[in-house]
């Protein structure tokens, strides 16, 4: 039996900077999520994720851009959990963590962006571990967690200056 499919509306972009557009999309998604029909949040959250992905590396405040990315993925995961689409929820959590791990591991990534990714990886790792409590043998979760076991986070932390 498959979980119910969530509807997805195509939403127009409002004027403003990409960060302002992201905030508008997240706020609309949050309002829909807590409203009488939470499934309508899907279109807003997907738009927010697309906007957040464009911010990474292009927005001057790396922490804000990565927070937008993580929040977008995690809000989608929460929405999928609410709809009993647990596989989709796990995918969102893994996608968030893997995106940060990719930035951390890439020596061509700007140092400030790598450091910001390392800071935000604590939150994504926490969500991975939360998912692993209910699906400990899930292959994608295990692969995402393996990034940390391989030492990428530790190596990256050692490479970054602290002053």
C-alpha cells in the first residue's frame, strides 16, 4: 500500500530578493501546514527549497542560506511524516545532510561556506539520528550516516582555523 500523494500547486514568485521570496514561501507553507488542509503546504515548501538551493553559495550570509536550505528540507520531511510518507521524509532528511556534507568535503568550496555547512550539519545529523531510531536498517539513512563515520566532519573541523 502506497502513502497518499500530496497535491502540489505551482506558485508564482513574489517580488523581492531570493531570501525574501524564500521567507514568504516558508511562511505560506507553515500557515498551510497548521491549517485545515496541511497537504497544501507542499507547493510552498517545494518552492522554498528551490529558492534555498539558489541561495547556497550566492547569498552573502552563508549561515542564513544554509539555514534556509535545512529548514526547507526539514519542513518537507515533517509534511511527509504527517502524510505517512515516511520514505519521502527520510529522503528529505538525507538530502539536507548530504548537501551539507558535500560542501564540507569539497576543497573547492569557499572556506566560510564550508565552515557554515559544518555548523549546520549538527542539526541535519540530529534529524538523521532521529529517523534512524525508527528505521535503523534504511539503506539511504545508513549511507548518509556513513559520511560522518568516514570522518568527513572531523577532518573538516580539523582543517578549519578557529580564530
